[in-house]
């Protein structure tokens, strides 16, 4: 049980950064939507209620560890005419991490993993956007977690515009938890934390 908790914690630690990054990446990719979707340039708010952030970590010979962060927020500035000028900033409340096991969740919040008492939040800031398709882009940025800042990449797809100035998006990517000092459980628990994020940004 102790080994499992350590691994889950590590994964969750990695995941937050990624969750945040994904939400912002969406803002960057939105500028690539079809002209028929209408103008999307502007500043969008990313709120916890409109973002689903999930992460998984592979386990050698077992089922993957799954979890999510319930409080991810931020802002994204989209420039439809010059997508490369778009940018995103996201903040993740690490105390909002959840798994289906209370002991694992508690371990992730402890000093052995996220160390919520000392580092209550993680953040992501985009640095570069590269258009890869009609509605997709690769977003590069820096993820700050546990006092360390490392570069990471995310793949973002704009799923469409909605009423009331909203833009839908999906993000996928990952990061290596060992880069942030979370090595517990290796190699039984994979070093890479895979991220999957879906959400909606509201212009405001």
C-alpha cells in the first residue's frame, strides 16, 4: 500500500502542471478555428467549473493510477489573426487533487509528494505556439511545481465555439515527474504522467 501511495502521489504531482498547461494551450489553439466559427480574439476566463483535468500513470503489471485536479483556473488571451501572439496562464490548487483512494490522495498532498503545506499551487505559462493543423496546435510552456520550473509541451485541439462567447478545447500531453523531484515508486510506477483535459473558456 505504501508503494502504491507513493506512485500515485508522484503521478498526481506531475499531472497538475500538465492540467494547467492544457487549459491554457486551448486558448492558444483557438485562433486556428475555421472562419465560419466567428471571431474568437479576446480574453477568456478559465474556471474550475468548466475544466475537467485528468491524469494517468502506468503501473508495471497492473492497472494505471488515475486522478484529477478539481480547482484549475486562469486566463487565456487569443489572437485569431496572429495565433503566435496568443498566451495562457494557469494556476492549479494542489490541495484539490483527488483519486479513488483516500490514503493515496493524502499521500499526494504530503511532503513526500506535492508538499501542499509548502507549495500550495502549481502554475503554467505558455512561451511558444506552433500551428499543426486546421484546429490544432503544439503549445510549449513552463510548468512550475514544488519550487522547480521545467519546460513541457501540449497538443491542443479546438472543438468549436459555443454561445455566450465560449470556446471548447481538448488537451493531451504529459511530463516526467522525476524532473520535479518526485521519484517514489520508480520504475514500477511510470515516470511519465499522461494528461487529458477538456474544457470551455468564457470570454469576459
